[in-house]
C-alpha cells in the first residue's frame, strides 16, 4: 500500500482525485493539502510514497514546492498536475518524476500508483500526445532563432518584446506576421495559447 498526499487548492478536483484512488487497493490517500505551506508540513510529517502536486497554489508555485521536497525526499515519487502543459514541463525540470494534465482521463491517475520511479519519467497519454505534436510542429514550421525568441515572449506587448530582445517594434511586428502565416493562426490570444499549450513543451523559455 502506497501512502499518497494530494496538494491541490481546488476542493472539487481534490475530492475527485481522492475518489479515483479509492478504487485502487494499493493506494492510501493519507492527506490533502490546499496550500504550499500545508503541503510542506504534511509531507514532512507523513512521509508519503507519492505526492500529487498542483502547479498553481494560492501561496506558492508548485515548481518551488517540488524543488524543495526533491532535495529533502529524493526517493519520493512526485507527480505534477496542471491545466497548463508548459507548467508540467517546468515541473519535470524541477525534479518531478512525472506529470499529467487535469483534463486527462480520470483512470490515468491510478497508473501513477504502479509507476516505478527508477524506470524513468512518466507522462500521461494526453500529455504525451501534446509533446509529440509540439515536436512535429517545430519540424514542420522550422522557426528561425528570431521567431523562437519572439514566441517565448509573445504574451508581452510588442514594445516590451522589442526592449527585451534589443530590436525595433517594427521587427517584432514583421516577425509576428511571418509566424501567423507559418502557423495559420490569426489572433494574438490564439497564438499565446498555442505557445503555452504546445510549443513550450519542447522549447526552452530562455531567450537566446
């Protein structure tokens, strides 16, 4: 029987996860935390085998919790949960053993209980599809370095992107026009969502 702590500030989702795991005879949910500080205290006290970590809590970022607990509990299984695909990528980089999207099939979370963390990184089927699409899109669109740099910062205003990259606003606008043509995306909000949900899974968020 594996002891599991759930770190999730959405009460309904936390209850759903708990119910899903009750159907697994090898899982025992020993605690549910709704804040980062409560998560840290609960894990230190209960020493679970698995931590299911939400990436966006009210008082702390999930990535900071993962980094801290990975140092303290190197053999504990840490699995990130998020509605945003790019955040689970950051979780893996911070030391999580696996990740899933909140829109995944509920049955997916039960696979975590059986996962052997020594065998490598676990990703949910839906997230695996997202990784594959991101990789394929990079090959298909063949973004230049200049385009990639602007894509990383696309959530900022054009003048902020220009300042960060030390280029003119005109260059930013022209490059965005080329990106729209390549991707067949027509609006800035749609491009931002595409970058956050797809491209950031496989590209660094650091500007070159």
